C-alpha cells in the first residue's frame, strides 16, 4: 500500500535518477597502477570548437580536477610548454611513442594527457541559449606509448533539466567544469 509519506521519497528518487544527464564514454586498461604516485604532463588541448581559447580553458579544468587526485602529481603547464617549444612539438596531434618518451626523459612524466575540444559554445533555440560542451581525452603511458585511459564526453546545459528550468545549467564554464569532473571521476586506474 502506497502512503502519502512514501510518495515524496519515491518521486524524489525518480527525479534524481532522471536528472543525472549523460555520462562520459570511458576506456581504461586493466591492471594499470598509480601506486605510489605518478606524474602527468598535460599537453595543450587541440581546439576544434571555433571558440577562442576553448582548448586552454578545458585543459585548465582538467589540471584542477587531476590535482584533486592525491595519487597524481601534475606538472606545471609552463614546463610542458617549454619542452614542446624546445623539441618543436607544435601540437598534441604530433605525439607518438617517440614524442611521449621525450616527456619521460625531460620531465620524468609517467603519463601525458592529450585532449581535444570539439564543442564549446551556445545553441540558440528561439530566445533560449543553451551551453554545449564536448571533448575527448586520452592518457598515454610514456614508457610504452599505450593508452591507459580515455574518455569522450558531450553535454548540453539542458540535459538534466526536469521542469521549469530545474536542473538547467546556463553557464558554458559551469557545464564544462561539470563535464570534466565527471570524466576525471571515471579514472578507474588502481592506486
């Protein structure tokens, strides 16, 4: 028998389940460990969105989220940029195993994070502007050039909207932060 007292809990659970929005598609290689701790170099992200500095903004968001992982050491982006300039690496699209080894030798990086921003703008429908964010990232082992973790994610600000704007994300930056946080949360490498 359904009572008045149980309906709000049940309704809340349904609303909570529906409000989650899309999750990132994730790959991770089994039996990879970050113990005791590993160092990551974040390469500048490629920007295919058409929005100026979108790659830089999303890469900085990954920097912040990865710094929250106590078992990871993230290298200062200026050091990574310096090595890229000195080695004449113009973009992360040029990274292969021999390039990955350069980051191991020069910066003692165990992994490099390579990413691309595909969408970073607003969709206009009538009078309403909805943010849209999409990116793909991969974590490459500098010892062997293998991808140990990868994610792709695309979200709109109204993915989690339920009723009357509840759950709507209006800020492009906020949506990107949420999306990056969801992707980094999916790092399931043992530590």
